[in-house]
C-alpha cells in the first residue's frame, strides 16, 4: 500500500510519471503489476494522491527506467532538475 502524500504534494499530478509510462506504451495496470500493487494504488501515485513506499518506488523506477528517488525529491529540486 502507498502512503498518503504530504500536504505540499497532495493533489499534484506527476505529469513526468504519466509521460514516461506513455512513452513506454505501458498501461497503469502493467506498471502496477510490475510494482506488486493494485492499479488503483498506482493511479493514486500518478495523480499525487499518495506516495509510494521506497520498495515500490524502486520497482516503478525499474519498470519505467528512471531513478526511483525522483518520487522523494523536494518540490524546488524537482523543478530545478526538469529545467536542466
């Protein structure tokens, strides 16, 4: 199960995560299965409603080919890394 997002990130759609999944041609269900979670739980992670546990973040990152720590980067750090 995923943990509820902090007030700072709650409701923040993770456009980068959606874009990566779509680039791979993967469904939410396929990524959820790779991470060992339900599709509704994955949906909540994509929509910023909840944050993944580190072990789930690692599995999602592996499935989509990105550094799993991106889920836990501070708001200012995330914006900065997207600009570069």
